[in-house]
C-alpha cells in the first residue's frame, strides 16, 4: 500500500461506530445452495448526458471537495456488514442506508491515464478499485496515486475470466482469487477485504472461495457509468446507498462526468465503501 494512505484508525474515527442491526433483506442476494451462477439480471435503464445537459443537471449546493481521503460529512454508518456464515461470503449489491451517500467503484485497471488520477483528486472522491493483477501487472505503481488520495485496492481476480463460475471448480476459483490477494499485499501493502466477480456473476462455489481467501464480502452493483452515460437497474437516478460501477477505460473522463452529474443532482456524498463497512 502507498506509504501515505490514511490509516484504518483515522477512517474509523471519522466514521464513528457502526450500527448494530443487520438488514434482513440482504439474504435476497444470496445464491441458492447449488453451483449455478447468478448475476444482476434486471434490465438497466439508460440516462444519457449531453455536454449541455450535464451542467443543467447539477443542483445547488454542489458538494465541496474534501482533502485526500477525508469524508466531507462524518456519517455514522447505519448498516452492519453480515458475517460469513456456513463458509459463504455475503453478497452486497446496494447499502441500505438513510444517509445521502453513494459509493464509487472502478474496475480492471486496463487504461492507466493521469487524467483519471486528476479527476478524482480535483473532486476529492475516494474510490474502491477492483483491480485485476494480469491487467495492472505492467505498471502496478500507477494506482498508488489513487491510494494517496484515500482510495483502496480490492480483489477482481488474477485472470478476469468472466466464465469462471461455469468453467472452473472451487479450487481453481480459489487459486485465482487468492493469487490476487497475494499480488495486492505485495504491491500495495494490504490484503483486500472485498471481492468483485468478473462480469458480476457469482455462485455458491465462488462464495466459498471468497470466504476461504480471507475476503469479507462479494460486491456487485445496481448502477454504472458506461459510454458517457448512467445505466440503472432500478429507477432513473442515483439513490442513497447505491454502489456505482466504472472502469479504467479510454472513455474514463466521459464516464466520470456522467457519474458526477448524477451524484450532484441526487445530492449525495461520495464515501469510501470500505469506511462505511468498517473493512478498510
């Protein structure tokens, strides 16, 4: 991990103590007790943004930038991450919360553009970076700039095989997940606590492998910034607790502007997911 990232203790101090109650509705994300793969299946609704509409979508007041890794508001989390039960990691698609917060996650790491570092820094947005080691191995140090701003690196496998739940058994899935754990520890000084399955598809065997690799949860999404627009599985705007998917792609700037416009219009603060879940 970058030598200058915020400590776990400082994050927990900023957040306060987690609420004690579990949310019963999370059980709906769990996969039935078989090896069949599941993924988010609701048809997304697309909201396009033109250069002229992005400005009009903003509302006042605009959230002000925060310092590196700092929360704009000291939200006390009102959600507790369910524990691993029966050897299965819990699955999270959205955080049930009454706080006006949204969580930005960025995947893969293919395109390593200084512009992406600048955009997050200028807006003071921390992000959860679900990296694939085969994709970032050519320049892993690039992502330390995000960490210095308060972002964290998490696990998106070694290979990014989107068919791993159907092509591979438990042991090979475990090896691919554990390999990224080792890579992240070596390169960034911290073992990931959260896992994102390639393509969003997971299975019972994968939930077992994720837990066995020492991770605390599988994280999917219900909203994404893609091709310069926002896609929603439910509704047509961001909601408190939404987990938003982005990628390190050539269109990063357009995707980021689509996310930022939606976030500002919804009056939400960008908060680091690991902080809110107390798994930083």
